C-alpha cells in the first residue's frame, strides 16, 4: 500500500469542542513518481474550524511541535507556516515516508452555543495527532517503529541466527529434542527455528514499542497529565474513541 491513513480525535470537556484529525502518509516508494524535486520529506497541515478553512493558528503549530514524532521513527527538521496559511512540517530523511498530509477540523458538538474565541490548544492538537499516528503504527508497525525498536530488531535478527545455528548444528539428539520441546516445534521443523525465534522477538519488540496503554476492553488510550503552562482552553482533554463514539 502506498497511501496509509490514520484517524484521531480529541475533545474538550469544558466547552464540548471536538478536534478531528486525519493523517495520510505516502510511502517512500512513490517518491520518484510524485515528489522527485523534494530534498526532505514535506508535510502539509490544513486546518478547518466549523467547516471553514482557516489559516493555521500558532497554537496548532505549537501542538504539532509537542508530538513525539521520534516514537514513530520520524525526525522533524523544521516547522513553518506558508504564505497561504497551511502549516508545513519537514522531516529529516525518514525511512519510509515521502510526504504527509494532515487535516485538522475543530468543531462544536450540537446544541452548544459558539464561544467568542477558538479553544484549540497545543495539547488538543498533540493528542489528536498522536492518536492518528498510533493508529498508523498499529496498522503498519514495520513502517513507524521507533529508532530504539529498529536497533532492537537488528539485534534480534543476529540473536535468532546464532541460536538457530547452535541448535541445528548440534549432533546431540537429546539436546535437539529438548530445544524443540522448549520452542514447541516438531523435531523435524528445527530448520525453521531461526524464523520462528525472529518472529517471536519481533512481536515482543512491537508490543513494547511506544508509550500507549490499554484499557480493560483492549482499546488503546493516550494518557497524559496536564502541564502547568496549559491555558484554560487546553484543560480537560480526553482521548476520543471513534469506534464507540464516546469519550472514554
């Protein structure tokens, strides 16, 4: 797949505002066909408020700067706002991403009167954007792993190869049978031990890569503590579960 999409939401409990976010990422394999003149990977952020296009507020740019992009294997080179009002993010030589397009839409729930000022804050943007990236990471873990996970996968590959060579080269049948029993593999399948161990270690690395936690129902929720510098508009944000259509 060359286009990968993630969706996230954040909501404000004090004013009933909701921020919907969608990130579409284009695979680096399409770079030569679409973005052959781009030196570093460019991302465009388009912002809407109550259905109307709006130049990107400074608070949105600050919120994007708070996103832990490195948790998804991305290094930010620069943030800026174009003359046309869209925010621009440049990533520094990502492994898999050619370009990213993000759409943010801030709107009110039905029945709530419009307030005199926009409540969008940096924390709200951070939560919604990271929810998008968490969904992308869940769908395509091999594309959005952190640098630490990448290093661990390299080590796991070497470890699996060493252990597999030790087991398969042994002439001790008892040792080979015990290894097969421990790995829960048929004795005649020991030649598959390298791929088996590599796959198991990759699964463990993937499960522990990132900072998400799971609820009793198994849904991923982003947890955070309010920071002292947050404004009144930033307070009270919860992760919005778009599958159940309710705040959790």
